[in-house]
C-alpha cells in the first residue's frame, strides 16, 4: 500500500492582489522575517545595517516565526501590511 501525503496547508488560500511596488526605500519601514534558525541572524544583521546605512530606511522591523517549518502566523502576516517591503529567509 502507498500513502500519498498532500504537502499543502490545510486552509484554503484566499485570492490576493499584489501590493504596489515602492519607488525607493528612503524613509520606508522595511520588515525582516526570520524562520528562527541560527544562521539567519548574521545575514539579517548585515542586511539590517545596509538598509539603515545605504538605503536610509526609516526603520527595520525584525520578526521571527514561532515555528520554522510552518507558515507564518496570521498576526505576523497582518503586520507585514504596514511595511514597504519585506525580506524573509531561512538559515540552513
């Protein structure tokens, strides 16, 4: 007997529209979402510094998912709506 597993999430995804692309980052709020693994920290520390120094963003908001192997929490996804752009990454 063969068991087939479905890798999709159990909730149906609602249709979505793409957000408008920003014309620049100066003065913007930028988000960084980590999956929580240790190797994301040095990369995102460097990215944070570059965004502040080179791109002159107003703020960098850093968040970490509660579970690295699951989708981001609804509250976290809702918070991203207030960011001009977001970077997400894994640390393997």
